[in-house]
C-alpha cells in the first residue's frame, strides 16, 4: 500500500502582496503625508478600494503615536482595518529622501501596508521578512537607482523575501533592558526599584546568563516575614521596625536573599503565542526572552498587547 506524502506548505513571499503596478519610483518634493496620500490613491485606483480617507487617517494616527521608520532608510507606514479582507501593499522609492520622523534621516524606500484587523501577526511577519534588506545599509539607495517599477519588482522577486510561518518571541521583544549582576548588593536593587520605577529586575551572572529576578515584592517579604503577615493586629509595629535590619545591611547583603530563580522565560525562536501562555500560566506581567541561557530581550504585558492588538 503506497503512502501519499503530504503536499509541501505553500511559501508566502512579500512580493505576493503587490505587483509592479503598485510601485511608484523616484518620488520627489513630497512630505510624509502627501506621499502616503499618493500611495493610497494609487492603491485605490489599482484595486478599486474605497474609504481612502479612513485609511489615510488611520495611518497618520499610527505615525503620530509612533513613527514606522525601521532603519537603513526604510519606512513601513501601515494600518489595521476591519473593512479589508486581504492585505494590500504599495511601494515607493525616493532618491532625494522623504522626511518621515523628526530627528531621523530621510527614508528612501517606503512600503505602505493595509492589513485586515483580524491578522495581527502579518505586520511583524513582514518586518521579519525584511531582515535581509535591513542588514544591507545600501539596499534602499540601490532601489532608488532603479528607474522603472518593473526593475523594483524584480529586485523583490529575486530577493525571495519569504514571510516566516509564525511570529516568534524575538520579533516582539524589547532588547533594551536594565539588569543587575548576581554579585550586586541589596542596595543596588532598592535603588533600581526607586529610581527607575521597576517592580522586577533580571539578574545576570558575569557570562550574561540569566540566573533569576529580583522584585520589590520579594524585598517586602524579607522585611515582613510570614509570622508578621499572620498577625491580625500590627498596630504595635508603627515605625517600620521590620525594615530596620534590612536598611542596616543593604550594602553588605547580597541579592541572594530576594533572588527568585524560577522565572517566566521562553527561547527567542519560540512562537509568540508561547509568551502569552507563559504570562497567563504564571499570572505575571513580563516574560524574559533567552538565547540558550543568555538574556536577549523582555516582553512585558503592555508591549505584548500593543504588538498583537494595535501594532
């Protein structure tokens, strides 16, 4: 009896969302808003889209809250819209550059993306597919030297920019974070809780491996041992006496007293849904992203919600 092998999964590429007809080359003497309007009108004419005013307002609102300049002269203005049943992409190039954000260099490659609101990961998948372009500092400028939409289209087709099968933790993490070393003292943690308004801080060893977290809650548990918490009347303790010993020893005490070694974490290649599961399962407000044992990013709950529901 012969076995029927499953069909290989269809590969989805970035260029499958647009054609040469959706590309505008050598755009000059335009500001951000004017270019976005022109790209939208061009898309609408090509695909019989309506509600372009609604699309325009949604994109500008998104740009005003947080600009979409990625790096290397590339911008990715976008909006998530309930009225769409599939994604639409327009592309524009500009040799002179378009100013998209204050205090950032002009951009030379613009991809305008209209995304159905029920496809939350698509924008992040598109960014990830652009990673090869973002690594090449000259790509956006090379594209501006192409004089026809067909040339630009061939570039994207040759590049084979494949959309990943799923959004992973590395796609949504914040790779800028504060941390403490495991040989720091208790004073360092308290100062960070107060000055930087952290409620929890990751702790790394000298090899940058994550060994645990310290939290303001665990600090309070040191100050208020269990027997005090079970007392129904704490009125005799009116001057924070339980905190006195900690205050006297904060410079000589190590973080080991408040270090929690069991912390929420996923590997950077884990599907982003794993982050939601980890946060929910542990009833916590953040998840740490590791490359093996090394901390490479943090995903707190507001960041996760923004990336999935609003980004």
